[in-house]
């Protein structure tokens, strides 16, 4: 009984301590937050936008839901959010200037989905929003399940398939032949799908750069090898029974002087460096502060793994897709590691460069919190997203 009284007293004391002073949470460790919270969703939107802007390669990601979220409030430094986000690849290349809201997730049978972990620093009074680090793992949607629903849908093909290069080369040749003067060369193929319709159909996406040759030069071998990609082309090569047909459209990342045969160049004047305010996933956009950090080395990476069903060992090949999917634990299905420290006490990270004042500013970062005691409101609602492209 005495023990019980003591416990009650302690609980009351803890409660009183926690209540005073008001507005100053004492937590010096991350606390779980609801994944369906408006502010959390806004933070997730900003984090994903910064993540997309940090990348040099691949396609922009969009948010399908917040999977897990912890907030570490640190007195006058604001907060560090530990975010686990379920994401979908969109049809916009990361180098494209299109606004996030104009980037659509791919059609279901061509979906690429996965999970990102991100550490995001937010200090509203000081108008700081800053992505500290991220890592993501993506996989294509299970072709076995897609094939079951849509046997004739186009499926991904290996980028090393010679037909893929042929489709890229032939469609780029068509683009160049329609170009009045400027010529372009292939940087690399970024995506390819194929389909069989009375013959092979190949669809490819590839990056192009400006070639040092112009059309009037009969031949030229001198090429500046370090020039950056200037656009993304979508080409197709259709091998019919009698003839083949080639199509091409290109989107330029910056306005071009003369754009032949392609779509209009993207002319959005958005800043590349800062989260801009036109993000659908960030409902609090008008109130949001904006930071202007110096640009440094990439803060993370996106790894691509094969289709979950394609990776199965031979022994489980005979099982139904449902059974097969359940064999992998969620952590194995989309392994994402993001630890700026392994010290359970945390480490101090110097973020003075984000603050213009002379004083030193440090944030405490901890090992990424586990899922043991996450909020019951996690994962959050996934909107329209098909369950086939949601990580477990
Ligand atoms: C991000 O993932 C890679 C492996 O894909 C790992 O080597 C790296 O340490 C991770 N970054 C952090 C900050 O944990
Ligand atoms: C999320 O929040 C909205 C309102 O804020 C509520 O209507 C909805 O039911 C919630 N969804 C879940 C899955 O909790």
C-alpha cells in the first residue's frame, strides 16, 4: 500500500513538473506524434520536397502516407522530426523544374514505391526548415500481381536489353532530324518498359545533353563530356509486322531557344534551393518559414531493389502472391537505414550555418527511434493509394 501511495505521488509529481512552466515541454527525447496530424503532414511534405531537390538522379517522389513520426523538441532550437514516409515515384525527373503538384504518380502497373526515412529540422520562430539527412528504398510493383490483373500491360525491361538502347537512339535521331540546328546526344536511359502487341513495343525515358555538333556539320567527334543533362525524352519504338514506327517528345529543364517537335519547355521560375510553397502535401504552406541553407554534399541516397516477388528464393516460387508477400517482415521488405549516430545519448550536430547570428547553434540527434511504441494513429491514412503500392 505504501508502495502504491509512493507511485501515485510520483505520478502526480511528474504530472505537475510536466505542466509547469506551460509551453515548455521538458522532453529531451523524441515523442511519437500522430501520422494524421495536419502539421505532421505539412512537415512531411516539406521534407520530401527538400529530398527531391537534393537528388541529382531518378524521379521525384510523392507522399502516399506518413508511416511513422517522432518529434524531438529542443527548447529554443525548435524540433527535429524523425519521419518514416511511404512514397511513390512520379513521372517528373528530379532535374525537372515542374512543381511537385504537377508530378503524378505512375499508373499502377508501372508503379515504383517504397519508404524513406528523413531527419528534418524545423524552427518556426527563426524561419528554418532544413533536411538534415535521408535514405530511401524503392521497388517496382510486383509484376506477378499486376500480370494477374492485367496480362497485357507493359512491364519493366532490363535497361541492358539492346532494344532499349535502339529505341533511345532511334527516337533521339528522329528528334535531332526535326531540330533546326542544335543537336542532342544521349546521356543515359532512365526507365524502360515493353509490351507485346503484334510485335514488340518499347517505351524509354532518357536524359539528353547538348551536342557540340550542329546540324550543318557533317560529322563531329569532339564532345564535351561533362555537360549536364538539359532534358528528358520519352521515346517509343514499335516493331510492327510490316514496318517500325518511332515517336519522341522531349521536356527541357530550362527554356530553350528553339524547341523542335517537342513539348513546350518548362518555364516555371521556381527556386531549386528551397522548399517552395506550391506543394499540395503542405497544407500550412502560407505560414511556413523558409530557410536559405548553403548547399552542401548530398544528404542521403535512394536505393532501388528488385520487385519483392521476383526476389524470392526458388523454394517459395509455387506459392500464391499473398503467401509470398507475408514471408518478408516489413523491415526486410523495405530496409532503410538512417542513423547519424549510434550513441543512445545522442550527439550534437552543429547547425550554426542555418542561423545567421554569431552564436553557435547545436541540435541533438539520436539514433532513429524504433517502431516499438509509435503512435496508434500510425501509419496515417493513405488517400487514394492502392494497397499494392504501400509498404507493409
Ligand atoms: C544510408 O544508407 C546507406 C546504405 O544504403 C548506408 O550506408 C548509410 O550509412 C545510410 N546513411 C545514414 C546516415 O545512415
Ligand atoms: C484523420 O483526421 C481527419 C480529420 O482531421 C479525420 O476525419 C479522419 O478520420 C482521420 N483519419 C484517420 C485514419 O484517423
